[in-house]
C-alpha cells in the first residue's frame, strides 16, 4: 500500500523539498513526436511500467518540477514506480488544437513504441484539450486523464477567443464531445481549474458532459490562475490520488 504524500500548511508543496533519487532520461523522436523519457534508475530496459504522458512536458518539468514530483513520490513510497514521457511540441497551437494529424502520430505512432500499462495522459490548457482529443481517437491507449485548465472552447463562453486561428476546430470537437461523441470506454478523468480563470465555465461544462456519459470525472476548482504555479500546486493531492488509484487497479 502506498504511503500518503508529505503535506505542509504553508508555502510551496512539501514534495518540492522532499528527497528524490535520480532517474535516467533519454531524448527520443518517434513518428515525428519528440519526447524526453524519464525512468527510475533501477528500471530494466524491457520492464513494462506505468507511464504518465505529459503534453508540454519540458515546460511542465522546468516550471512545475514534474519530474521531481514523480521521483520524490517513488522515493517516498507515496507513488508507485513509473515512467514519465515529456512530450515536446513543434508548433503548439496547431498540434494541440484538436489536430487529427497530431493525435494520429501520437496514439497510432509514438505511444505504440513505448509499451506501458497503465498509461495516464495529462496536459494543461491546449495540452489538456489535445490529450482529450488523443484519447477520443484511440481510447484504449489511455487508462486515465489528468486535465488542467483545459481550453475547451465554446462560442457560448469563449467569444473572446474567436480570433484564435484554430478556434472553430476546437469548438467543433468540444461540441461533438458534449453531444455524445465520447468513446464508450469510460476512464477516470480528474480536472483542475483555477477559480480566477476564464476557462472555469467551460471546464465545468466539460466535466458535466463527461459525467453524463458515465465517466468517473471530477473537477477541482483550485486557488490561482492560468499558470504553472497553480498547476504544480494541484499535483498533490489530485494527481497523486489518480495515479495511486489507477496504477493499483491495473496492477
């Protein structure tokens, strides 16, 4: 049984200062997708482990210490052993805006070359939208989703975004999801969104659509805004609980 993550009453998350054993990283390019793969130092090359797949991975790592969070969790025994795939976009706005071409390259190409069970997808903003889009294209590639401040644009709430080049492609995908377009394979979905964000209303609407489709989906409205500090501070307890639950149930 995994132990709870360290907690603190003030300041930064306690896991930022927690000890973390070094892992092994390698840079890969698979089917046009660039990524940094992090593994525990004692993981064998052929060992199939759970994997957390993160859009905007290098930024998550640099600005929210995602690798340290995973490594500290494994070291402290409040997270199971797993790998972390940090995905690096080439053209973020194009790739992460419900692009069928990008999602195909990710789920039918790159991830197929990286065996894992279970596999959890995560992302922020457009990266969260793109992870949901990838799941909808190939639902059996993911066993859970962790979506932070997703850019689930709709004309009802996001008219201020209409100048964005890919607004209508995103809005079309979101509308399809909200009107019965989700796969018939409900997986756990945890969403977080800052109480000060413009994205809060469309995250509420997406959570409602997921729940109505039978998905065990929960939205956590957290302090802060649309930035990596707020996203980092939501890792624990929300990502911690999701990883513990999903990996335990698939072990």
